[in-house]
């Protein structure tokens, strides 16, 4: 009974803490501009099933895709077994679902094979990070914490899978000894080969089984509360992120109603713009100027670096890294949320996403080629944030590179991006004829 009470306290505490942290993240995302009415829901469900659930964009790197699938399937499927552990922990039962008979044996056997595949994949990923040191895992934005975060998750996976297999191995030995409470149930194709590592004493086996049981479930509860602090929150947010992903042409500007109405008024003196009570800001200076979808993008970023690895600006040595854009956005909105918790509404820390986190050099290095958006395995759009920061710099501050200012001047004076007057535009053709 003491064990059940302790488990209940640990379980409730973990769930409550996760709820509080998740609620803050949702609150932070809602600090962005409200989302317009959502259309094409059928297409969005299809995209979510294809990209997030089916991992269709992972196939660009087949070996990595297979390894990632092992970890992904292990996370999804093995955690079905967690339901049994929770019930056993709360009610003091042992393998409560064993009444399923042959199907239960199939499930446990599948879980064990998946656990082994997860371990293989995790060790492969650790070697890529710590031994091979793949280039895209590095960068100015990949400071000590992001690197450690990735390693932490992989090590947690190792501990959880090893605890799961050792728990089953000792459980099997106790079943074979007809030890009380350990009813004969389950099929153990992997852990049955680990018996040589275990003692013969039933008392020692119970200690090992209980230790691994507690380690496994407490590790999962700890992992649950590590997610809001980690890039691995994407295992949850990838699904809504792909559902809300942009269905229109990538890289396109969104027309601003205020600008459209102003142009209409200039062209048609009889047109009266509708009244607006919103505080108008062109583009984005800080994270609260971004949309809720853009902030969701930031929290969903996996920091895998695929966007940066295909960015032509980054490849040619420029300062821009699309991954850094997303990480900076997430760090800034998290900071804004902490300020809100500490100081309440209306507090101004005199910081902004533009300049304090993302430099002008970064946003103007972008070629708007959309390579980063195409490469992202979960449809994150760094380009949309870059474009909004540019829009603010140009339309609010009139700060743009000289090359753009020259183009703007030419359009204003000549009706074209070039410096030639309209009357001289066809001179080149006459020269060709001569």
C-alpha cells in the first residue's frame, strides 16, 4: 500500500507540473497575433498524417530516416506499455493486461524488439554527434546547452530502454521460479537472453525488478517534464505545427489590409477605408508582432540543422542560419513569458527580437529561396519571420540596404527597378540592331 501511495503522489505531481509548464507555453504562443480563420481542413489533416505521423520528409536521408523511425515507433508503441505500468502502480496488480493471452504475448514481444531497435538507433545517433561530429550539428547558435540537450535525450532513451529490458528479464526469472505475485505472462524474445546477468536469489531478483520498474516509470515521468525545457517538445507539437502549416505558395507576402485600403483610397477618391481600432505596425519588431503559428513554429523546432545545411547564404559564409532564427524566436518569447509572470502586463524590458536577438545582417543575408522551408521535416517556416522583420525595417524605420534604397528610388522615379527612364528602356534593342 505504501508503494501505491508513493506512486500516486509521484504520478500526480508529474502530471500537474507538466500541465503548468505546458500551459505557460500555450500562453506564450497566444501572445502572438491571432490566427485567421482556418480553411482547407481536409488538406491539413492529410498533411499532418503524412508529414508528422508518416514522417514523409525524413526520407531525404534514408539511413537517418530508418533510425529515426525506430526511435519514433519505440516512443509511440512502447509507451502503450506505460498504461499497464500506471495501472499496476496505482492498484498494486502485476501485468494487469495479461488476460489478453496470446495478444498480450505479441505486444510484449513487439515492445522488446522495438526497445532493442531503439537502443541501436540511439547509439548510432550518439556516435554521429560525439564521434563523427556531423557538421550540421554545429554552428554559432549551437552553444553548450543545445548540444547537451540533444545528448541528454539520447542518454535518457538508453536508460529507459535498458530499465525496461532488465525489468522484463528479472520478471521472467521470477515467473519461472513461481514467485508469488509474478504470474506467468508475456513473451520476452530479447530479455530472456539477459538471465545470465542476474542473480539466482528470488529476493535479489525482486529488488532488481522493482528498481528497474521504478526507474522506468519515474524516468518517463521525468522525461515528460523535461520536454517543455527541451527541443524534444517537437514530439508533441509536430502534429499541430504541420496541421497549421502554410498551404499557399511558399515565400509569398501576406497583403496587409491597411496598406491595401490606403492604395485603394489613392486610386479611388470615393473609397472610404473601414475604421480600425488595432494598433498598426508594419511587419514585426518583437515576437508579439508575429503570428501564433510563427511562435508555434519556434517551439516546434527540432534544432536538427537541415534548414541551415541547405541555406545558400550560410553555405557561402554569411551570418544567416535559419535554425538560429527559430531558436532566437523561441528564446525571446520564453523571455517575454517569464517577464509577464514576474512583472505582469505592460512591462517593457527594452529588448526586441530584431537587434537584440536577430541582427540586421542576418535578415538581409537571406535570398528568400525557400530551401530552409523545403528542408524542414515538420514544415517550419523561418522565412516568414525573416520577411516580417524586413518589412518592419523598411516600412516602419525606412532602414534598408543601399541597393534596395536605390531600387525603391528607381521604382518611384522611373516605374521600374532600373535607373533608366521609361523613354530610354528600349535603347538596348536599337543598339542590338545596329
